[in-house]
C-alpha cells in the first residue's frame, strides 16, 4: 500500500525532518545479507534481545563527533522533526559508536571509523521482543510523499527472503602483534601503580588476521550471534571498514524512568565440565587480585550513578558467563533524576575503570602516552540513541575487531593492578581474543602466537 500523507504541507515544511513508521514482519539478520560491500549501515542488538536495530541508506553519517556534538544533534533533531505516522509506534534513532578517546593515540587502520561513527538511517528496521517495525526518515524539502514511497519500496525489496547458499568462513592467518613490547608496558604500568601514579589501568593489545579471500562482516556477525548468544552484537559498516563485535558489557540503558548499568571486570576461562566451570567461577570470586580490579569499577560506578539517580540499587555480586570467559558482575539500576539526559550520564561513565583505569585522568594520560596502538572505537560506547524520546542503550565496544576486505585487527584488554603479573595478563588477553576468533573463522594458519 502506498503512503498517503494527510498532514498539511505547511506544517510539514515548518520542520526539517519527517519520520513515518509502520509495523512489518522482517528477519533483520536476513536483510543484512542483502546489503552490498560498499554500503554504509549499522546493526545493533541487545544481549536480552529486547531491542534489535538495523539502519541503512544513511541520510547523514556523523563522523568524528564527541558526545557533546551528538547531544546537540539529538536536541536539534528533536526540535525539527514531525512524525507523520497516525500512531507513533517507533521512534527515529541514531546508531553508531563513540571513539574510545578523542585525545588518544591514533591508529590509521580504522580509517573512516576511527574517531566516532554514527548514522541517521533513512530506513530503520527495529524489533522488540514481540514486533518489528520500519521507520522511514527523510528531509522535508521537495516531494516528501514520493520520497517516502521510494524508501518504502526499497525496504520491501530487502525483506523478500531468498534462500542464499550458506557462506563459508575464509582461511585466515593470525599473528599476535608486538607481544614483547606489550609485556614491557605491563611491567612498566605495574611499576607506575606501585609508585602510586594510579591505582589501575586497562591495557589492550592486538591480533592481526589476514585472508587471501575476503572478510564478510555480516558472516562474522552471524557467527558471533551463534557462538555468543548472551552478548550485545554490533556491526558498524563504513565504506571501507567494518567494526564488529559481541560484548558482554552494558554501559548504559536509559528508558523514561530508569538508568541501568553494570560493572563487568575480573576474568577467568570457562570449564570443560560443569564441575570445572563452577570451580573456576569460585576461584575467580575468591581471588584477591580480581576482586581489587572489580571493586575499583563498582566504586566509580556507584559514585557516578548516585549523582544521576534516586534509589540506586546495586544487584548481587555474580558471575557473567559466556562461551569462552566468565567475569565478576554487578547490575546497577536507579530512578532517573529529572533533567538528566542520557548523554550527560554516558559522558561521565565512559570509560569506566573496566576500560580506562583509576583515577580516570591519570589512566587516560598514561594510555594516550604509552599505548602501542590507538583504540579507535574499541572500548568506546556503541549503541543507539533515541531522537524522539531521550532513551537508548550503549554497550562497551569490546570483544571486537575492525576489518578491511582482507585484514582485521582484533583487540583485547585487561585490567592491570599492583598484583598483576605480565605473563598471566598475556594469557588473559589471549583468552579474550577467542570469541572474535571463533567469529572470524575456524580455518587457521597460525603465524605467530
Ligand atoms: C578490556 C576488556 O575486558 C574488560 C571487561 C571485562 C573484564 C576485564 C578484565 O577482567 O580485565 C576488562 O576490564 C576486553 O575484553 O578487551
């Protein structure tokens, strides 16, 4: 059925953007497989599967923008749009990720994604637990009705399911980069912590994956979704680079009444049997070094969330388990104080000491100066931001990597505290590469480990 607008033309033209949404049965993962190699788009799904988004055909790509700039965009959009749907059923959103540190070390390989990447999609597929929707977003100049109908047809073409042949993952060469240098940095950081320059710093390292065939980011995402079902899954696809990951860590969820966050820090592998798994979980919970590493995160999050919420509830200390790793974890939830925006809170929360360190400034300065490579979007907030209501959710962009057609850089980090030992931290980061490695392929040629 064609879209027929009933609103007065004058009212439409008083705004800058229009949105139009309708419900539609759609398998968002299948739509992804129809998108081209050059296309720019963004996919994001929450760990509880309550929200899935796929935004395509960007009306705008916002690159290199910090939280203040994205907040300004959100405010401007909110003031200048009109919803033409008879009943509002789904709001427009921005999808994307912030850079880990806008003043941090640079890493060229990230290209167009390096300093933050958000899209305002013209076609937004969204799904909550029950239903899926399409939201069309366009500008108010020219023939709005015609443009909305073109977008609707484009969306309809994409939802037609055809039985594409199952894709094979390519054979991949892997190499851990600059390990001796990184070990030196761990030792130097332990020294700085013992000298009271800081309490904790999270160091990251990289593993390079290369293929003679080509990487398909959608296939990587599908494999991650299969192997890491209880994680936030995301794919930000620029023209030449794709940022893909499956992270266990919520940074901030905002609905109209509540803010929710989590502390996730302290890690150990999963056991091969239920008994071994339980044993390892207990070892983690009882371990002094991991406890110290985690408590720093809890203290900071408690201090920040107390400022922005009433009745802050800190859930019980528990284990968060995924296929390869288990972590110490606390959920946090509080009532939103009036007048506090989602990005106000995000600005203070990021990076928590699970990704930056403590004190924040000292750790960030250390990382900017000493890191072997820049992080790009790794460790930054990745998610969606409502442009109608100030709602949204951001996860921490870890267990992730950035890919060109034939090369990928996977990232893994670990919290360094006074009791850390470099060799153990190397092994912990090796474990944290595992989820992405499973996503990339199962056919490996190991160059250097
Ligand atoms: C920095 C990473 O993990 C963080 C999240 C959970 C546990 C962590 C840890 O035990 O060190 C890290 O703080 C990563 O996976 O790249």
